[in-house]
């Protein structure tokens, strides 16, 4: 499968954003716009989600586009939560938004990687392929547990 220039930008920035987000969460506890890594994650995610809306396969709007819109909404909600104190829940909204945006990155990425790799025998040929469904469930559970741990740590004032 050939990838366009926008596709390469989308893929490279999206992949970097996921790795940066994992590093931030593991090292700092939560994603914030108040440091360079957090700013990079937010910027890369905005570009990745925006370019996703420019990528069309088979000429149509698909679930990956919905996830791109959800990603944009999550990032803007996270930014608002960092800027304004929303009923004293801003830190929790920030966690749900930014960490949730990582999941929105991962779901279409899983399907794309599995459609392409390994080169001689790709694992998942469609979004609904059983191997993709398993990965979706695993990563949704992983992100869900991550969010619960982050919420607990904020509640205990450890982050």
C-alpha cells in the first residue's frame, strides 16, 4: 500500500505522539501543556487528528474520522480544563481528555499497522478482523486502568 505525504506526516506524528504520551504518563503521571513533552503531544495529536480528516480510503467518511473528531474534542476539552477550574474537577477532566485521546489515536492505528505488517502476511485485513477487535479491547482496558490509576493519584494528591 502506498502512503501519501499527508499519510506519512499523519503516521509519523501519530506514532511519536503515542510514545511521548506513554513516556509522560509513566514518568510524570499525567499529560499537561505545562512542559515541552506535553506541548509536543498536544501539537502532534492536533496535527495527527486534523490530517486524519484529510485521508480518505475508498472515498468515504469512516469510524477513523469519528475518532479523529473525538480526539480533537478531547484535546480542546483538556486544554480548557487546564485553563479554567471547572467545578473543581479540572484535573480529572484533563486526565480523561488527554489520556482518552491516546486511546483515540491507538484504535485506528492498530488497524492500520495490522493491515500492513508483517509485509508478507498482514495480520488484520479489515477494521473488524478478530485480531484487531482483541487489540481494541486490550488497549481500551489498558487505557481505562491507566485513567483510574491517574484519578486515584490525583485524588490522593500524589500527582
